[in-house]
C-alpha cells in the first residue's frame, strides 16, 4: 500500500480528531471512561494541536488512515521533551487501517523531521496497556526510560511510560 505522510490540512482536522478519539475510546485508553472524558475532547481538538505542533496525516489515495502530532521542541504541546528533543503525541490509526504500515510511517516521518531539524532525540509517552504501540516504537529503536515515566493526573494512579530515541 502506498501511504503518503504529509502535514494535515485544516479541512481534515475533524476526521483526524474523530479517528484519534475513537482509537483511544475503542482501545480503552481513556482514564475516565467514555466520551465525557476530558481527554476525549482534547484528542478531537486537532486545531489546538496544530497551533503548537505539526499534525501529520497518513493518506492512501483519498482516505485518511491516521494521524500524529509532531512537537518539534519543548513547548505548550510537549509533555516530556527536554532541550534538543522533539516529541511524538497522540498517534492513532483508524481501526480498519491497522496493520498496514500507517503507524510506522507516521513515526518515521516524525523521526525524519527531528533529524532534519538537528534534534538530539525524540521522546514520547504511552500507556502501559498500549502494547501494540510499544512494539511499534521498539522496532523503530525507541527504548523504555522508566526514569522519565510520569503521572499526568495528580491524585490518580495513572502512569504514562516514557520512550526515547537518541538521534
């Protein structure tokens, strides 16, 4: 399958947001349940992400397969990135397109952008139950960094796992 990775266009934000939010909902990755979860709404707000990062989309022919937010440096959209690092956020592939290489292509596009920008590394965080994503990241050379794990919701037992790729 020929997959094209490019910057998302504003007219595609709604579809990307829906794919992302549904992937998290269907995967059981929302800390507080369903569509009422605050993060569900955050995942749908692609325009907000695009304002502080670069939203990339995977496309086959005219079909959007998935998307990711590439954060080029520490800033409003970063959770983990330190000096010299880029960050990957909110990677999601439409359920019907999984296993066809879109997720890998999106991660590689982020890695390429980081290299081209002279970044020293790429970081990301993921949930313990996102095992398919863990395998994808590890195949691309990311390593687990337990010392960078963190809890985004103070007072809740919800830990995000950190991964890092040195460039």
